[in-house]
C-alpha cells in the first residue's frame, strides 16, 4: 500500500531538510550534490556526480535507503557495499520512525554511509 498524500509530503519535507544539511558547498554543486528519492514505500539518499550539469547527465551513487514495512510498522534500513547491492544495516536493521533513520545516517557511527 502506498503512502498517503499527507505522508508523502511529510516524508519529502523531512528528507529534504536533512539533505540540505549534508549538501556540498554551492560552488561545487554543478559537479557533485546530494539528493533523495521517495518511491513506493522507500526513501533513498544518493550522491549525484555530474558529467554534464546542464543536462543533469551523470551517475547516482547510493548512500542509504529506508523501506517502510506496514505490517511491522517500522522502517527497514539498508546500505550499499562496493558491489552496489543493498544490504540490511546490521547494527540497527529496523527503526520505528523516519526521523530515527535520518539521525542514524547523519551520525553514521559505523562509517558506512559517508566516506
């Protein structure tokens, strides 16, 4: 089941505010930036490395993902290994709120999300 319109707006706003705190300086955002995507029941945070900023051509490097599991009323957390596959974030595979997910990604106590 998809998120309601209210939930989508709320989650987008929360994630947008978080991403704003992690974005690189304005001077280099035409080369690299941080963004997010809300799709179905998941929120993905990724780095964008631009080959051509004007056309937005480039690559996305995944950072973190949370997927809401309605039956469990929790968010499952994921990170990406060098093989570019998503793996459960074993130090804390589930959290109750999106805020908790964003806080985990921000503090990154295990140096998994931010290089």
